[in-house]
């Protein structure tokens, strides 16, 4: 038997014993033998590399044995729960006992009895190391019972002397049908591409010798499909400044439509818009204020999937066109805008704003500049809000000098 990076195989023996071959492992079933007139069986497995987790029924009868061999050690039992690992690089073997007792033998020295709560290692050509206590089960922190995303993040309290953590998800509480696992050097542990349905998660800590400790196990439910769309376009995670608002999101394959909501941010929030749309986008005119918007994918048979992450949206008044006044040898430009905005002011010799005289970012809705030489100039300004969304530039205005050294701005460029 060989398993890939994300594959598991569970074998059930005639006496209901079970072994689950973990990812990236290779094992050979060498013997399954029963005897006429006697209860029990003899089972022998050779683990070349990787890991096996075992739940062994009580072996009755004089010939009953359950044995796992590795290149550097062998483990024999008559009924218990234990794990065996074999490193394909250095040949080191590991055994961890979570129920009952096992005996671990190596090429040299006598077999070692390993009781529940202890583990051992064995090097190729050497003896079995003294048993050491397994790490305690980690304490899960804030794990929700229902998850609406295809990735599940397992947050847990760090375990003293742990160098890594392993998390697994299975469709059954016995973990014979494991669907995915992940190892992380520190909390949290993130599991990707998790299927929908009722699942069980278990997590254990790993020490510096590679021995894996006791499990913490919890049931949960995943309701992540159909997956929600991702926001796209200029409103992807940013606010919009002024004017009609275009909402856009990435289409979901085979989706019959989407449910779209806008909520006004208040205490409590107010649902302002709730619509079902066919296309992955919608145009709306909203009043001034702060909002959140979100989208869910509709199901072909009716209903919807989970909501996508809500996006912040601030609708502010448009930037007003600048006015100008002269103070001695300086010009003062002012315009209207909302609090908290940053402004980009440009004064150029050409309407395309390629020949800039002033190009400055400001924290207030005004700027004072030296009086330019005579002639025509072009002015525009835009605002950027605290979320980083920029308004369009104001309509281009023409700046020119009148008689008596007065300056004026036209409403639009000719």
C-alpha cells in the first residue's frame, strides 16, 4: 500500500482491528492468518516509511498476534491503541501508545514494554531508547461548531515542549475516513479544501523526538458551498467616494444568481438593500454615509450559500471645484471636501497635465502657491479617503489673469 501527500487508507481486519495508513507512507501486509479450531488471528505488517495508526482488538488464543515491523524496530501487541512511524530518510522508528501496552524490539537489546501515555524511538542498528511521556492533548480555543469557509483554522493553546502540531479532519469519530491533515510549527493549524458535512477534527502536539502526543477531538460542521464570490473592481475592500456606486464581484461557475445586501453602519446596523441579481455586479445610488456590503451565491435548487466577507463602503460628497483668491504675490485655492480626506492638487501649463507647475498632496482642502507668470494654466483636484479610494479629478478649470492683476478660474476648459 502506498499513499500520496493527501491520501489515507484504512484496513479493517477480520477481528475488527483497524489500521490507517497516513499520507506519504508505504506498507506491506505480510501475513493475515487464522487457525482452524482456534480464535484469534496473526497479523504482520511491514512499514517501510511513513506512519500507521492502529486500533487493535484484544487478541485471543495462543497464536493471536498483531505485529508491525519497520526497518529498525518491531512492535507487537495483543490489543491496544498505538501509532508507529518510520522515517524514510534516516530509518528511525517511533511508537506512541495511547491505550494499553505494546512491546517494541530492535535489532539489538531486549524488547521494551511501553505503557499507555509513553512513546519510544529506535535508531537503525541501535536499541530502543527509554520510554518518554507523550505530550498532553492541546486545548482548543474558540473553535466554532459551524464553519462557512472551505478552510478551517484550528486555534489552540501552545503546549510546553511542542515543536509542531498535527491536525486532521475525518468523516467519522474513529478517524478511519480521514479527508485531510496539516502540520504547523506553531498554532494555529490551517486545513484547506475541507468538504461540506458533519466532520470531526483532532489535534495533537509533536515533541523534539518526533513523538506525537494525545489527541484533542471535537465535532464540527462545514457549510461552505456554494462558495461566495470575491469582491472585484474598485470596491474590492475599499470605500467609494461620491457619485453612483458600481459593485462588482467575481462570477461563480454554474451559479444561477447572487444575493446582494447593503447595510448602513449604525448601532444596530440597518439593512438598506437586499436583492437577488443574475449578473455579477450592480449599480446603485446611495446616500452619504458608512455602509457594509456582502454577496452570497444562490443554489440551483433554491436557497443560498454562506455570505462572503463584508466590505466597508463610505459614500462622501463629491469634491467641489476650486476657487481662487490673490493675496499680494500668492494665490490661494480652496475647495469643498469631507473630513479625513487627502487631496491631490495639480496646476499645469497644458490641459493634459503633462507640464506640471504644482503637483502636491495635501491634508486640507486648500493650497497657497506663488503667483505664476502671465498666461493660461489648468487646475484640477481629487480626494482620497481613509480607506485609500480616490475620487475622480474635478473638471479641468482654466486659470488666467484679468486686468488689474486679478486672477480667475473658468468653470470648464475651452
